């Protein structure tokens, strides 16, 4: 069976020798600029930044690094909306990794109570449709 497209090795496409290093440096600078802007916008973006740092190989190998990250992530979780943290799969897995299953369950409970304290949710719970279990 033949393929209608012809695939070339990546080395054949790279072009001149200096280009990949320049491109890589430009991409690293763009990534750093993006994170510098994004972390100023919201605590959720700062949490995503810490999630990206934790994912780097060898990042948590330094002594005391995990505790520093854990303390800072805990502050950011308290600062942000618990429902948004639970709703983001990457952040939820980071919470499980750092704080364990009990920490994740506490965060889920906090998100649930915060949703129930909103006036429109409490008003909708009294409706007959909610009592029957319909949506």
C-alpha cells in the first residue's frame, strides 16, 4: 500500500544550521512573555503556571521545593474560585498530586458550598422541578 504523501525526515526540512537555534530562542522568549503577562491576570493563570512548573522533570527534586510550591499553590487556591479549580482537569490533578485525595475532596466540598450560597441556586432548589430531579 502506498501513501499519497511523501514524508521527509525533519533534518531535511530544517534549512540552514543557525535557524533552529534562533527559532527555539524566539519560542522560549515568546513563552516567557506569555506567562509573564498571563500570571498577572488571575490566580487561575498563576495556578496553571505552577502546574507547568511541576510538570518539568527534576523540578521538585531540590530539597524543600515541594513544600514551597505546596504553600504557594495553597494560597492561590484560597484566593481563587474553588469551583473553577475543580472544573479544570489540569488544576484538579495538581491538587491531587500536592494535597492528596483528602485535599481534593475538601476543595470539592468548598466549591459545592460556595455554589449553594449563591442566591439563584438556593432559589432554584425550592422549585418543584428541582425537587423532582428534573433539569
